[in-house]
C-alpha cells in the first residue's frame, strides 16, 4: 500500500512484464531464478498474472470471449464455442458471478466487469496473482466472494500481491504488508504487528490526526429543491430506477446519498444533470427558480456540476492534456469566437492546479500519466472552472489513498464553507458519516429516509438501505 503516486502500479507493471527488462534498473527473482521478462506474454507463460486497476475488457465481446481472449480453445483453426462457454461458466461460478457466458460485457455493470477480469486471470495456471485495487467497484457481497477466492488460491499455494487503499481489506486478507512512499519501500511487517494508524503514518510520513477535517461550514438557505423525481430505465421503460424522490440541499451543506449498489443513487444524480433516462418527471428548483435540464449544457448554464463515478470513461479525456481537461466544460470562457486562447486556457488551468495542489509534470502533460488521486483532482477542477452553485460528486474518493482522500475532503469542506451546495454519493459508510451534514438513504430507487449527521450511525443507515422506509428509527421521513 501507499499513497497515489507512491510507485505501486509502476512496480507491478515491472513484475508483470508491462515494462520489460532493460527499461528499469535492478533485478527481479522468481522462484530463486533471475526474471527478465520481454513482455506480458512472457510473464503469463511463467505463471504471473495481473488484474489492473483499469479494466482491460472488450465491451463488444461476450463474457466467455473476453475470458479466453488470445487463448481460445480451438480445433483445426476453428474456435470451440461450446467448450469455451462451458469453461467460462465454471470460472464464473468460481468467482461467484451469476451471468451467462454469452452475454456482452458492455451490458454488465462495473462491479460485474471486475469479476470477469478476475475470472480471466484465473483461467491460466497462475502461481503469482497481482491484484491492483481489485475491489474499487465491488459491493460488499462481491468483495467477500473475492476474498474467499483468494483464500482458496492461498490454500492451493498461489502467491498474491494485493494492492488496496482499503485498509480493512489488507487486515482481512494479507499475511504481510509493504508500504511504499515516493517510489521507495518504507517498511515491511507482519500484518498482525500493524494497525491502521501505523500504516497511515508510514504512507504519508506523518501521524494521521483524523480521517475527516473539522467542519467549518454553516448551512444556509435552500439552494436546490427536488420534488417527486422519477426516472424510467432507458432500456426498459416498464421499470423505474428512481421513483418519487424528493429532497433539498442548502448552500454551505454537504448532503450525503447512501444506499446499496442498484439503489438508484448514480441514476438520480445523472438524471438531475440531464444525462440519464428517456422519461423523467418531477420538479427542480434552484434558488427558487423552476428549471429542467434537457442536457448537461442546460445544467452547466444553471450552475450545476457533476463529478462522475468513472473518471476515466466518463469524466476525463485521458489522452488529452491537463489544461484541456480542466477547461473543457468552460470553453467559452477561454475562447475568442471559435478559437481557444491558449494563454488564457493555460493560465486558468494553472490557477486551479495550484489551488487544488494537483501534482502534474506540466499543464501540457496527458491526464493518463497522472496518479489516480491527481486525476480525480483534475476531474473536480474541471467543474470548479464552471463556478457552480451546486456540485454533485459520485464516489469522489474511489480508488484513492487516505492522504489524497483527506485533501479532497478538505476541498469539499472549503467549497461548502464558501457557500456551495454539495451532493455526495458514496458507497463508503465512514465517508458518508464523516463528511455529511445530512444523509439521504436510498432503497430500490426511493428515499428510505433522511438523517441528520448528529443522529446517524452505521446501523441506522444500513437498516434503511437494506429494508427501506420500513425502518424509520432515527429517520426523518419526507
């Protein structure tokens, strides 16, 4: 483990042959012998398999075709489709994923795709399995299935290198923990000899006084009011993904939205932003003014921003520069007619890069070269450039180390203290409890209840998330 940019992903890319021998200094030894890989095929042939943080699946192919891509069972040059599907089905059962092997990967959710990636790695005769943030998109049930799979692999003698920012997972599954900081090993110790505070201090180079910054904000008047908001599934108009949702968020307030996967949290914020659903009903008021967003362009014009859940596929153009990503939703501000003023674009981006302490080699550097935490800061900077009155953040700290998480929490608190209304969707209960002024809990597309932060605890939130409005203890229902 280690902060974003500590060198974890670079190290495992060396071990798995993504960076071949000769592109780095030093030696690798595998089973007592020097390991000088020429590429990923070489590492796979030696029994080394890696599951990257960013999934490498082909959406247009089936689950089975993705699992066996490059190693399809064939006879006389013809793929044995039935045999491949049957083998894929056995691997899916092994990781606990109940989907047909013939379904297209593009139709699966992020969590399901992660399990397909794991099944893909297990089809080979693996002796060393490397997992880079494998649970960043999984729900609790899927995480437990993964943990059981890893325990079984350990019983069979398979070694695992497990990278995660979720310290509770490290304590559950690992035997030893190595901490990296600034590209160097800070230390390695038996997991039983460590605790969370010690690991955090090793990661950030200083003791962690608290997981969440003290709240400096004071909620003011209602900034956004939503009434009777309902959204039908774009591919199944018979089904509501959001149904009769009503809430309000105040200036200077952080409203947390909690709920289990599939409860409609992401669909709610995306539809409010004008980017989800073909049949939407209900009312929105911003500062008392009724409005309806037909697209994100309308939302931006009314001072609304949305930091999406999947920054690489929906929030950023990763092959473009930091500057162009930051200014993308605000091109009229940095343009003269149809021509972008490069000097103004760079100056505007530089101001936000400094304000959010984003570590970049240069404003012209491609976003894909940044660590995950700095990519997320760029995603936030992009919306701050629009000067929003309301900022919605969907999983703002997913896949980010504890040090960068704290920095993003400080940014959120500062923005709220300056009067911005913030809506935060999160799957992490401690984050919801630690950062929210009020908590809206969703269950099967509806509002199960709304809790004030000072009367909320993990048990009350989970009861509402799992049982819906039937559990009303400590909840202020609408």
